[in-house]
C-alpha cells in the first residue's frame, strides 16, 4: 500500500513538473517569435485597436 501511494504521489508530482517545464518552453518560444498578444492584456488590446485603425493594404 505504501509503495503504491508513493508511486502515485511522485508520479503526479513528476507529471506536473514536466508539464510545467514544457509549458514554460513553449511560452518562451512564442514570446521570442513576437506573435500576437492576448486580447485580455492591456497592451494586446491596444495592439489590436491600432491594427484595426490602420487601413489594410
């Protein structure tokens, strides 16, 4: 019983750590590429408004 509980505990912690690491890498890669920002952030909303006000070519 103790072995199974330890396995589940450390397996879950390991999964969360790996998932967090992968998420951080992807976030940093997107930030470096200069992709569009979230519409929920202040600078993202301003970026979208500025894009809408400029005439399309």
